[in-house]
């Protein structure tokens, strides 16, 4: 066993109830996040990224359920806990202190009626991390300063609507960090921000991971975010991991036609401004009966076998795996 692993998803399957049938939207994925590493999960809209993340801390929508697999948390004492098997009470206890989450749109996660300082302080009080309200307030002010909020003592009393989008996302990061979690899950943390604020927020997440020796799972559809922030990346298509590799290796040597499509969709300054490369077609509906590769209907490299048989995950290089018959 690798001692440095913090979280492992083991054959994780998440299904949605539809007409009395359970349709898998995440199909038996394996993933591991090492301590102090930033892992990216990338894929188009609807491919199952958020379902994967929400299954970790039990916040799936009511029609979704983990139907198979395990979510293994490696404790500091060497024991392993299956988070999927924990009761709601036990998982709540871990949220904020072991695992914290930052979402795409901070306005929908913040309480508009409460000043931001007290919202962050609540995390300390609820988890009994600080019982003294004066010390708790000091810790919040320090955290606001750490995430780059100017005049943190003054800002403590601000309400969410008084802050810019970038500042609100910093507040969400402060709220996530105040319980010193071991894992930060950030679901599209910069999608709602403009590019200059995006790069500031990405730098902040990197700094927080380094300062607090924290791991992170970054969910995004943006390969630029992956290259700027992550150490390792999983490429997901229709609930299946198609390719996984260290980030440098993936960008240098992408092998799956879907990964190549995602990378060639990044606009290039020197390219022809009138021609933006795209992946043809759209994500189809998940079909439980389909035996072939999920991507074959959009793939230009497909062979006959792709329609009838799913490919296994093949090791092609150190830590680089791909699921494709053609590679
Ligand atoms: N509350 C819900 N009710 C019904 N279906 C849902 C619900 N949430 C997600 N789904 C479906 O589950 C599948 C996976 O959704 P998920 O939210 O994980 O995608 P995603 O990769 O996070 O996409 P995005 O990049 O748009 O956030 C999609 O087909 C989506 O339509
Ligand atoms: Mg999502």
C-alpha cells in the first residue's frame, strides 16, 4: 500500500433513478489522491464530475445513489475508512475538518443575511475547533488576510452582496480552509470568474495546498486550469475514466482521441482566429445496454471492435493509463 495516499475511489459507481431503473452516471471509476497533491478531474458538461465529487461527502441529489464501490479514506494512524459506508452524522463531522468543498457559484453557497466573518466563524464553532468567540474572530480575520482579502477586520462585517465575484470565491476558500481540512474539493471554482481573477484564485488554491500540506481534487472542463494547477489528471467521458496521467505527460503525449479533442479545443493565440477546433457531436444519453466504447460515436479513429467491446485501462507509461482499442 502506498503510505502517501489520502483518498481512493475504488470501482465507484453512482446511479440515477429513472423510471424505476438505476442508470449509472459514474461507472466503476478508480481514482487516487495522494497527500499534498492536486488532482484534476476533467471532462465535458454532464460527464459525471460533480456526481463523483458529491458522492465523497454524501451530498448527492436525492435521486442519485452510490450503487457500487468504495471511497477509502486513509487515516493518519494508517487505518482505512470507507466513507461510502459512514452514517450521515459521521460524514457531517468530517465535512469541514477532513474534507471541505468549494463550489462554482459562491453566491448560492453563502448566506445573504449574515456577515461573511460570522459565516466563517460558524465553521469553527460548529466543529468545536475554537470555543472562545474572541479567539475564533481573530482566527477568521487571520484567514481572511491569508486568502488575500484587504482590510480583513473591516471586511469581517461585509455581507456577500457587497463583495466582488473574485472576493466571494476567496471567502468560500477561507470558509473551506478554516477547519484545516486534509482534502479540498473544488467543483469548477473559477468558471464564473474572468481570466485574471481566475488565475489569482488558482494561485491562491496552490498556495493554500502548499501552506497547509493539503490535497485537492479540482473539477473542471478547462484544460487550462488543469495545466496551471494540477499534478495529476483524470479525463472522464460519460462516467468512465478514459485516460489518466501526470499533467506534464498528458499534455506532451495525449493518447485517447477524447483527450486529444479536449486539448485541441483550447484556443491558440497563433492559430487561425476563424477556426476553433471542436469535438464533433454531443454527449449522448447514457445507455446501460451499450457494450462498446462510450466515445466511439464521436471518434474519428474508431474501429469495428469499438462498437462491440469496451477497452480496458492500459498502462502505457509510468502512471499513464489509457482506455482505447486503437492506442
Ligand atoms: N439533480 C439531478 N437530477 C437528475 N439528473 C441529474 C442531476 N444532477 C445531475 N444529473 C445528471 O447526471 C449526469 C452527471 O451530471 P454531473 O452534474 O455529475 O455532470 P458534470 O460533469 O459535473 O457536468 P457540469 O460540467 O455541467 O457541471 C448528467 O447526465 C446530468 O444531467
Ligand atoms: Mg458539475
